[in-house]
């Protein structure tokens, strides 16, 4: 139930915030291992994009942040490299009700 709530929120956020993602398939979040995996159906693409990796949760100033780990992998080599370059050292604030499940 715990991971299902987070998965539902993540799905809504992704589909709400971009038109590039047509559907989100196979979203899995393991809060004990701090790992995730998902497949995205993207506009203009014939095959889904697979993404997997680990994450860290930090709290700073009473706010909770999600940071992808350095092991992020995608089904496209060039995108794995780009994501590594763009996401290194970045974190993203998550709402309080979601952070309690991560």
C-alpha cells in the first residue's frame, strides 16, 4: 500500500507535467532498497523508454528532497550519459505526504 500511494502520485505528476510522455508503464518503487524503475511511452517513439536506478532522500530545513543516485540507467545510452551529466548533484523537493512513503 505504501509504495502504491507513491507510485500513483508519481504517475499523476509525470502525466500532468509533460505532453512528451503518453503513458507510464511498469512503475516500481522499492522504498526499502531506495530503487525505482519505470517504462515511459513517449510521443514520436515506437519503443518505450526504460529508466532505473537508486535514489536518496534528504531533509533540509524541514523540507524533504529526492536525489537520483549515480547509478541511473536508461534504455538509450546517450540519454543515460545526458541524465548523469544533468542530474549529478541535483535534488528535487517532494511534498510532505509523499516523503513519508519514500
